[in-house]
């Protein structure tokens, strides 16, 4: 299977489609344009992103050592005059060769995304967020004048 290499003259969508194919060993994967690149989703979870024709996969503290050992680098951008490191790491070059080579890395990314979602669900909601549904319910339950 010939893989498209990131190349300045090749459409960005072709590279994104290749990345979708690489991740489909874990289930249906979709790509959405975002932030000048693409977000990659498995089961509604963002497991990867494409920026500057490079694939980055979701990582967390639990899997960081594996990404570092593979020579991967975190996705970093400049924002508000400071360097921001996100929880996405570059896919190892050999993983880009085909779905079988990508499978273990895709699994790590999906597991990190699942842990992140579980962690977010267990966090206490802020007071403003907790009161927002009540305020909306109060507005909709008022008697109508007329």
C-alpha cells in the first residue's frame, strides 16, 4: 500500500485521509478540519491532530515514556506570547508506514483519550456551570403573560 508522504504540493486532505486509514484498525475514524489542520476522531473522541502535515496522537502522563522512547515530540504552539505544549505527540515515523504499524500507537492514543474523558467526567463542575441548567429551567418554567 503506497502511502502519501507529506509534501508541500500534495493536498492536505490527502494526507488527512491517509491518517484516517492508519487509525481505522481501532474502528471508524473521521477527520474534521480545525485550527488550520485536522482533528482525528474515534468513537467521538479526539485521538489525533494533523498540523503542518504531521500526525500527532493523544498522549498522557501514563504513556509519555513510550512516546519519548520512540523519539516522538509533543505538539507545541505559541499562544499569548508563551509556548504551549499540548497532550499530543508526533507519530513515530515507522508507524506512518501502514495500519499494522500504527495500531499499537493508535491504541495508546485511544486509551489516553478515554482516560482524559473519564477524568473530565469525574471533576466537580464549577458553580457557574452547575447553576446554568437550573437558571435555564427557571426561565422556561415561568408562566407566560398574555
